[in-house]
């Protein structure tokens, strides 16, 4: 009797486990980890995505803001999560490319910790000055810097823009001091207030300052002019070749997440990119979509890690 009861209990347990393993995905809420503060550009985009995914996947998608350490705290939390498709990361050029070269042994995660399942958006890095600045282009800025050595200050709000400041300084020979901030909006606010002289930022963050005539871009770090600012020349057009930097966001999952789950997430995110609210958000902030397939997403992630490793090495920056 005891043996029969034991066997029956074991079989029931196995049946329950098997049923759970075969439960359709998703069968419970998803968590979308945003490694930056609530209200940031990344967070705003993530909330639109969460709303779309909730409708597309027929399950709640909850935002979890885990800010700190240049985005590394949130990214590390996702790297430690179970690879089952229920914990996703809104990664970026900072968290999933630059950080690997900036803090190679202090992150709590590495390139192999994640799989990129879908792209979200991208906008090029540009150099900005105050709206009332006398400089009209890079030549004006460089001429002033040479006539006033050690006077200019370059604002940076993350690892991407810090590298931009250093590469620009080394390439042009300008003796500018890099002033680090906790975010690009903070550096741009100080730039508009006259506390620093120029700053690098992605175009999506700078748009509100440009619309208010508080800032103006002098050069775009892209191969072609940016559609939102067609009158602004690229760095290449102004004599600086090989200066192409872009900020981007994408969706990552812990490595080892089942392929069918990754494919489902890729399809859902791509549908979200075409939703009216997503299209409207990109129109308002000047971001371009990254509608990648799963294979394209993973190739993009590898290329960006290698690209930023070169940039960090060439910049000579020594992060604290």
C-alpha cells in the first residue's frame, strides 16, 4: 500500500513537472528590466514596448527600473536571471557594448551572458553647443580652441559620450576637459545654462533642447546627414573621417533562452515597432527603427561590441 502510494505520488509529480515544462509561452507575466531611471528616454520607449507586448503576447509585461553603475546593475540582474524568456533587458550601446571595454572585470556580466533578440531604435551622436554660441561649425570651434588652450569643457552623460569627447579631443588636438555627468539630459542642461562649452549626446535626448532653441548641433557622427537635422553636416563633411558614433537600444535575454521563445519575442518586438504609439514616439524624438531579424540582431550585437572596443582603445579614456 505504501509502495503503491509512493509510486502514484511520484508519477503525479512527474506529470505536473512535464505539464509545466510544456506550458505554452508565455504563461505568466514578463519583466522588462530598464537599467536607467524612470522618465529617461530609454524608460519612455520601454513603456511603449511593454504596452505593445502586453497586447501582442496576451500577458502582462512589467517594467522594473534598476538604475546605477552605468546601467550595469540592471544588466547584471538580467544576466543572472533564468533563461526562460520571462526576464528581458532593454540594453543599449552603453550596457551591451561600451561597458565591456570600460569595465571588463567589474560588470557582473560579459558578452556571452546575453542573446540579443530584437533591435529597437538608434540615433547618431552629435556635437552640440548652446543656442546662442558664436560657433557655426567645427572649424569655428577648433579655431577658438586653438586660440584659447585648456579653456573648453566637453560634457558627457554616459560611456558612449565620454568616449566621443576623448576621441574628438585626440583627433582634433583640442585641449578640452571632459566633464562627466550621470546622464545626457544633465550634461545638455548644463550646456544650455552655459556651464560647459560643448557636449555629445544622441539626437533623441537633444531634440527637446533644439526645439526650444536652447542648443544647436554643429556636427553629426554618422555616415550621412541625419533626417531630423538635414542642414547639419557630418563630421566627415567637416574634415573628420572615421568618426561615426550612434546610440541604440535593443532587447536582450539571458544566454541559453530557448530558440522558439527568442523567435516569438523577435516577432512581437518587430510588430511593436510598427504600432502607432511607437511610430509617434520615434517621430517626436528623432529615433530611427532597428527592425532586425533574430540573426541580424545577434550579428549587430557582435559588431557593436567590436566597434566600441576599437573606439575605447583609440580614445585612451581611463574610466574610474
